[in-house]
C-alpha cells in the first residue's frame, strides 16, 4: 500500500487526503492547528468541523509542526506550539503532498505598525474562531475579493465597519471579473447584501495610505488611486477608527517545498499536469501553486491526492482543476498590485516591523555597490531576520530593493534549541 503524507489540512490538503484514500493509499495528515479546515473552514473551539468522514480513514496528527523536509523525509514536532515536551518524529512516505497554503500579503504604509492595525486574515480569524470583534469603528481596505468575507465576518460579531475599500479602480476590476461562474456570482451577491443591510459603502480605487495614533490607531487616511496605485493629490480623506484591517492579496508559503528541492516559478511551486513538482514523489496543491481560493485549492488537492497514491486523475477532476485555474487567472487580472505603491512611503516608514527597518534604510542599502545582493542586504539592514523571518515584509523588501525574495530556510518553523538538540527522533 502506498504511504502518502499530506502537510496541511485546509481545502487542498483535505481534498488530497480524501482522493488518496479513495485510490487505496495509507494517508497521514499533518497540521499545526488543533482542528482541520484551515482558515476557510475555521470554526469556534469545540464546534463540529464536518470532516469526520475523511479523518476517520486517515491517520490525523493535529498540532503537528513540520519544521524541516529533506527530500521526502518529513521532520515533525507533535504537541501545541507553545507547549513543552513535544515529540520529534520523522516520516518517510512513498509520496508527499504539500498543501501549506498562504498568508496575508500586506503592503507597508506610514503607521501600519500601530496597535489596532490588523491583517485582514487575522481579523477574520478572531471573528470566526473566537467571536471577537477587533473594533467598533473598523475600516477594511486593500485589494481582492477576500475583503468582502472579512467584512461579513466582522459584521457578524458586532463590529462597526465604516467602509470596504478596494485599491483597484472599477476599470481594472471589470477587466478581470467574469459573471459566467454562477457560484461566484451568488457568493458575491451574498456579500453585497450583507454590506447593504448594514449600510457599509464599498469604494473602488481608494485605499488606506496612512494610519495615525499614539499608543493605538486613532485615524486612517485614505486616498484615491490611479490604476498604477499612485495617489491622486487632493483626494485624501480621514476616518476616525479604532481598528484598520488591511490585506493586499496573499503570499504562498513555499519554505517546505524549497527545502525539498522543488523548483519555483514567480514565487510559486512549479507543478505538472498531475500536480507533480520537480522532485520525484513530491506533489503540491493549493495556494502554493497560485492564489485561487478554496475551490481552486480543493480541485488541485483532488488531482494531487489521486496522483500521489499512484492513480490516474480522471478527466472530470482535471476539468474542474483547469476551470478553477482559469478563475484564478481572472482574479489576478482583476486585483493586481499596482507598481506605484512605494510612493505611499516616507523616509521613516517602517517596512520590516520585527527589526524596525525603514524604507530609507532599505533604499540606501540597495544602492550601495559595496553590499550587492539580497543576502548582503538582509545582513546589512536586518530586514527579514526577525521572528517572522520575512514572511510579512519579504515581498515588500524585494519590491523596494529590486531583489529576489528568499524562501530557503533549513528550519522552516520556529522550534526550541532544546528540541533541535534532542537526539530522540521517532521513526514512523
């Protein structure tokens, strides 16, 4: 029986596990969370998650941190991330499916480091998972349709959403969106109805360009943007707020794929028609291969799981995967990142929040001929050396400095030195 390990229990990972089991494989699913579903299917603690049927046919390891991958060897720490006494395991499957998903991409702006400025995903996680509203006067801004479910989640827990701001103008959004997909049209109609019931305006071509406050955000300055995201002078407007939620799309988490030796294209893992990567026996699915949302991730996961188990994905699976990929391409065209966003920044704007590296320090370092290349830039400015290891600022630093974003991290997740030094590693 083929042994398949799936890393990630979001839509892609769960679909991969289900189809691998269906093809006759022995499947182990690993995830850092204590419940399956990922961000998309997040539920309050103790609520039923609806994936019992899938998990009952697999070996399910929640609260499992995959901190390294060596070829197909998977190094795991089992136990709560903030707990002690975690056990080290190493798995050696016949096939490995990476479905590690993505995290929020947030572009820096003056004041974005203030308490009360949240990523859109964090605000939604608090609302969906803990029923906590991040504020009473909240502004939701950035780019992409994810802003709509974030606003809906906030409204459901009693937050007052002042407005939802999409940075791209109507002309750009219209070029990308297609209304032929009835499911997506229905979903958008539901979000529009939620905003209408609560009288929340939705503005195109406007975003937050500055947050102000002392110990907490008190004001958000918005401005109208051109198609390239340069600010239209004289269009600034100030909102009184106690929270700002910003998200400019998503960035993949390819660290484990890079550690396994998988090739990347434009920051995403390169895959073949059956989701096979450049490394034999390693497959990738979901946001790792391109940002397309939960439906696209599940479609890719289904193909990957079937192929990883030694099966041949049927035409229906491939057609659904290709249909959702086409939607993802339209999504990218409708909500791109404008090239002129660095114009929002000032000399003293913090870009790397962990190390408090400013935009001025980065641009000066990038122009220094004595320290060329991303490695020297990182060491010289410390951007990306903090606790998040560049996950929050990496894309912005690369855009500002004209360097490639680095994803190579031999230790992909934070672990204690004692855990790293522990010689006890259980083969499974």
